[in-house]
């Protein structure tokens, strides 16, 4: 560099500090089990340790790294702890993190084919690979009418889907003149909150989201959906969007696609299938019965950033008719025009998502798939499911506890028979103790504990120990 | 690990390969100048090199890394090339990339305070720091009525702002019952395409986006805005959202906030200010006159991932009234309830953005600010602006070329006097040659070449050379 005054970190310095940071992460993963899973700080405590004003002069990188340990780490909740059973996991793995590093170093923008041909084509390619690996409908392939794209999250995938559905239902009239309060969307009472949020953002209004009743296993009742659709049409409403979930967040319920699909088709309504967590299980043929009926879907998503060892963000989103999606989301200002786009031979992924800019996220999926191979991914998924099933067996055999629903995969819902107060106390005490972290939900108006068995570093012994401690603390509290 | 069958990369392997990847990136940055900036591949060429089917067995990491060089790199457009002058830059730097690596390794989800207290509080803190560093209005501070949040992009920030604006204008009626076709948004004819996209996604309809006329320097004409607002109100419409830009994408035009602000206030309309690129310049007091009037803004964003050496994605978004934003975007399903949230003492950033999940992006900003210090960032910004001003002088002095507008900062718009065909040919030939990459726009119905001087590794000699080559090729083509 010819600027003697440059403040940039030189490539030599980057090598030195980069090795240090890599070693820091390796040591973090090796030692994370000794840390309390849930951060033990009070609101405001982390900020209180930080200087009130930004530095005028730059500081040595070693000082910054030391402050990471000193000032930041006490406030970290350890999602990569093997006893992290809360929510759904947000897994990392070596190959994914190194691909994220490469993507950051390359700093490629994939908004259009021309701004990153490899970024675009590798993404199309690995999403086609995943259609094969997960046995998804052939219409989702890029060589068919559809195709796949990486979104940041299932929330954004749902919003993209609902906007496409809205425009298909109104012949782009809502795109031109705005929504008119007549469009209606449908989801079960167990559907993830991101659907309500997408319905509201897209201008449909939350009163136009029908929450359809569920059966004893918390799966959508298709006859209730059919009735709601018919009632809305009779009332002059315009049904446009149905969400079915393969593996709900609360209890891993499986909405019955083979029954829901034909109802959506009959009413000409867009069917979006959300398999954010459970989608990864479809790597294993023995679990694919859970996605039977997926050929009815207009769109589908699952999150490798949950259970497929690909660090956040990485949601894979497919549509059966890419034209419907692109019509609803495309923009082409003069400053983005180019010959490749005009030729019609390329994909410009900006038209498949909400934002304009996009990182080179396909690298992560490519690295993960190649490092593990299909069989490596299957191995770990099968282990998680097997441990969850073992845990379910232990719970069912214990007189003090109830297995709330038989787990279809790796999410286990249980409760102590002593009532909500006892369950809340068990959860609070164990989470505060730092040895594990799990979360709760409400089912049948009762507080239910949920253990999601799927963190990258979780082993059978962590599941065993979690159950032993839950029983012990249950006994201590309920007497 | 007690699983002898594990397919995970071990921490030891991660150390070894991590060091290799760090060295790869350092070498890439050192050698990037020798590569053609714009990828020289045809549509489909990268895919054709990839195996049609995913691997059943995992592969050695060294093979994957070798394939990165062999199969992927030929399709990369080099955004980190010092002669990348296209669009706006998407800069990386050593400290930012290492923070991204740490963020990936930690794998923290910052959707709620409890899921990542440090992730949340460091974000609030550095966004308060930036209020000071950029001299933003005090209402944007977290200790006031407002606050800041990191979004993925200015597109998503605009969508969040428009949804908040929509709900403020209708008293949450559109959130409940949906849009009704009466809401109207306003932006100049030069506003970024993301605004039209946000207006469409939010259900307002593109016919309800008024594109306000601009003056000779492509800045919004306030009297035209006032007239449009008055006409819409007289027609029974509901004006809700005005976007003003500090540094448009086409020509870096500066919309006059001191005149626009009072008009918005008079009509009770939400004013969003988009300074995606130019915002970084406000680190330097001598450029802050360009954001005079910002105290009228209800929301504001700029992108450190463009010009502030913080790798994508990192858009900083502030609101003056956080309650208006949170009301429009909050969801709280049972499985996300927790004591910290109920206490009201914490920020749950999921309610400040479209998606639920979020990475620990504040680490990047913290590392960048501490590595460079305010003075280091100022140094590089001042250099870029000085070189752009030099280039503008050379253009103005050349009889064959025209400086289309005087550049306020570091975006230079020029054209050869030979007409559109000559300019298109100059651009196509130089971009195809691989020695530099710049893009175009249309202003006054003429094709205009744009050079954005702001890539991390750009030096004065790259700007000099770009101008010399543009002149040479102009002479060759125009004779």
C-alpha cells in the first residue's frame, strides 16, 4: 500500500490475528460445556462495563480480543453448549464457519448474476442438490418451473411467499393499487408467530388471518380449514394463502398435507409449507412420510441453520412457480441493468427476496454437504431422533411426569404432574443453575416443558443427565 | 466426544483448516489486484463444472478448498478489487472479518435479550456510539425516546420504517384490518428502488407511491412534495411516508431536509432518511452540512457495509420513537415469553425488524470502531473524497468529457460528449478488459458513467489509472 498513514489491518496482521481468532473459537467449542448455558447477567450489566464514548484513536487488536473475553463473554448465552435444549437449536460446525469466513473475506454481493456469477450459480446448484437429498417435489428444481433461493430466515421466506400469493390471487392488482382488506390467510393455532407477522407486514391485517383449530396432536384440522375457506368466499373475502407446518415450534405437530393440499388447490389458494426445523430430518428416508403431500405446496422452506450444522443465517426456500415470486418482488432500476439480465438466461436473486443485497451463503451449504456427505448428516440426525425417542420412553415410564405428545422426531414435550407452578419452578431452577437450558410452551392451556435434542455437540450423556436432573429437581420441588 | 462415528470436524481439525483459510484470505487480498475485476464467465459456466449430484460420503476438507479455487473463483466478481468502482462498494476489512468469524463461531441468536444479553446490549451501545460519531439527533439515542438497531440492509430498514409509518397514520387500523388503498408514500424520482419494493411489499400499491420531481442537481423539490401531499389529502388519500435521500444511488443527490422536514411535520407524515452510502461521510465534521435538517427525521439509516469497512450485512437503522416501531412489529408467542421481557427493562430486537432470528452483528461494528478509532475512519473517508474531487477536476478540464454533476462526496458522474453509444462502448470495453469495473445510470435521459471511489484497498493510483484508461478508450472509440 502506498499510503504510509493507512489504518487498515495489513494482510500480515490479519494472518497473525486470524490464527489467534481461529484458536479462540476452537478453544471455545472445546470448553463451552464448562460454561453456564444461560448468561448470568442482569439487564444493563454488559453495557455498564463498556466505555460511554467511542475511541478517538484506534486500539491494538489484542486489547479488543481481551475485552471480548472480559466484557462480552459474561453476557453470552451459549447456543453451542451441548446442553442447549431451548427453542430450536442454531447450530454451527467447522466447515460452515470456515465457509462463512471465506464469504466474509471475498465480500461478494450476489444481488444479480453479474455481480457474483459463482455466488448465484452455486446457490442454484446446491438448492437443486437439496431437492434430491430431501426428496422434494421435482417442480422445485431450477430446471423445472420452480427453483430455490437462500433467505435469511423462515420469517422472510414466509413474507416472500405471502406477497407472491397475494399477487397471484389479485392478478397483481394489490401490487398496483394496494391491499383492500378482502385478502385472507390461514394457518393453524399452532403456527409460528412469523406468519402473523408476515400477514401484518404484507398489509392483509391480522383480523384477516384465520387461526384454524387443531386435533389432539395439535395438527391442523383440514375440515376446519375447508369450512373457513368456504365461509370467507361466501362472505366476499378473497382467500389467498394457507400455511401448513411440518413440525410446529410448540410440539412438533405435523399438519396433514395430503388433506390440506387438495383443499387449497380447489380454492386456488397458495399453499406454503414451513418445515423450518423438521425439514432436515428428511435427509433420512425413514422420516419422509412426515412430508407426504408436499407435492401440493406452492412454496416450502426449511432452515439448515437450525439442525443441519450450517450457521445462521441460512433458510432454504423453494417455489413451484418462480414466475409468480419474481413478478411480485422484481425491481430493475437503470443502475442495475446489464446484458446478462436482459438476456433472460440468468437468475438475479434480488428478485426472489425482500432485500437487495445478499452474501455468498451458498458456500456454507456447499462446504457442509461436501464435508459431511449425505451419510454424515443422516448419522447425526438419526442419533438426535433416537435420543429424543429414548427420553420420551423414560418420561412415559415415570409416574411423576407426563409425555404431552409422542414426539414425531427430536422435540420432546413433557410436564410434571404437579401443575404449572411446579413446572415453572423446575425450569427456572435448572436454567438458573447453568447446567442446561430449555424453554416452555403452552398446550391444552397447561405449561409444558420442551427439550429440543439437536445441538451439534449434544451427546447421549447430555440427554440422560438432563432427564436425571429434571426428575431430581421435580422431586425436590413437588416433594 | 464419545461418538466414535462422529462426522463433525474436530476442534483440532478446525485449527488446522482455519489457519489455512485465514492464510487463503490474506493471500487473496494481497493478490486480488492481479485478477480481472468482473468475472469472465458465461451464464451456466460455473454450474457446468459442478457435479450433478450431491456426495453420499463426506470429502476431505483440502479437496473442498482446492475446488473453491478451481471451480468457484473463476466465477467471482471481485468486490474487494481496488479498481472496483461500480454501484456502491461492499467493503471488508481485517477487524470486521475476524468479528464475523467470531460471531459465526459463537452462533448466538439475538432475537430477544435473554437469548443473547451481550448481543443485544453491545448493539444498543455501539449504535449510541455512532449517534455521537456521526452527530445524529439526540432522539435517536437509546436513553431518549428512540434507539438504533442493526438491519441486514437499507431495504429492510425502509420496509420496517414504512410499516411503522403506516400504523402511525392509521392508529394500527391497517395492522388489524389490512390496508385499504388510501395510504400514500412519497419519494423523489431518484430514490433507490428498494423504496418502491417496500411500498409494494407493505401493501400500499405502487400507484400510491408518488415520485416527486427533482431540481437540476437531482434533489427533491420540496414545493413539489408539498403540492403532492396537499393534492392527496384533498382527494381523501392518507399520506403516511416520505423518503428523503442523503446521497442518491444514481448521482449522490442530497434531498433538502431543512425544507422537507417541516412539510412532513405539517402533514403528520413519517419522514425516513436514507443515507445508505453517504452516511459514513458524516464521521467527518466538514461533511455534516449535508445532513442538516436530520432532526426532522422519524427514522434514518446508513450502511457501514458499504463505506465503513464493515462487511455485509450491517445497516444501522435509528428511530426517534421506538414505541411506534415496536407496536408495528412486535409478536410474543408463549414459547418466547420470559421474565426479562415481562420486566420491560430490556430490548428484544426481534420487535425492531422483519425476521425473528438475528446474528451477533454488533461485534463487527465494535471491532471496526475500536481498530480504526474515529480518526482512522475519518482518514480513509477523507482520502476517498479527495481523490473523487481530483477526478472531478480532471474531468471538468477535459474537452471530450463532461462532469454531469459536481460530486458532493465520492461518487463521480461523467460522460463522454460523444453520446450514449460511445459511453456504453467505453464502459463495456473497460469492464470486459478486467482492469476495472464501473457501472452506469441515466440522468437527463442520457447514459452516464458512475465511478464510486470508496473501496477499502483503493489508492490514488487506481483512480488516476481509471481516468487515464477512460480517456484513452474514449479516444480510441470516438476517434
